[in-house]
């Protein structure tokens, strides 16, 4: 299992250069498209509106002794609602990643790990990909790839039926140049 995980990480890290090149090229081309420009304008307007609301909240907090309590209550309610919806949006994205993207990636890398392992020893049904750490493409300071795997192993000891979980983690800096 150690060699399977280690080789998977080494080979994947060694071949990340072309992936990063494609990513950077696609990102540059995508940023020049009309939808990307429109989305950038929309995001800019949303940020400006949010900054205006936050600025109003801060102004109200500075001058709260002169503002009636009913207006302060409305501002406090608005602030709580805004913070709640911002958190809900972040939680929603995290939930989609945890429930959809991560299991798909784990399933996709399982055959790769098994490819580098000894099939006579490692059984697919006992192997589980626990975590995959991808590099931040375009950011060479965070250019690392890693996999953590667990394997359920039945101890071959007579009269003693015990399953042991073996874990292995490998991490490698990806080869992206510079």
C-alpha cells in the first residue's frame, strides 16, 4: 500500500506541469469572454452594494446615540440577515463540495492507486481514499499534491477475528516549473 500511494503521488505530481499550463491558458481565455466580463461587472456591483450596506451599518454604530431605537433595530436585523445569508452561501458551496465533488474525485483516484499496488495483496473493496489534496494551480507557493488512503486488513490469526485499519499518506511538490 505504501508503494501504491507513493507512486500515485509521484507520477501525478510529475505530470502536473501540462495541467497547470492548460489551466493558466484556459483561465486567461475565459477571462476575456463576454460572460466573464459581465460576471465581473455584476460581482463588482454586488461588492459595491455590500460595501455601501456595511458602511451604513458602521455609520449607524458610530452615531447610534442620535438614531432612534426603531431604526437601529432595523439596521441590526439587516446586518444579522446579511451575515446569515453570506454564511449560508459559503456553507452551501462547502456542502456541494463535500457531498458531490469529493466522493467523485475519491472514486476516480481509487483505480489509479490500485494500478500501482500489488493486486494480489490489495483488494479493491478494502481500499478507501480518505483525502486528496490538490495544488493551487497558478500559485507556486501552494503547489503540492497528496493522497491519504485507508485499507481494512483482516488479521490472519486463528481464533482472533480482528480487522485493522492501515492508513498511508503521501505528499509531493508538483512539477510546474519555476
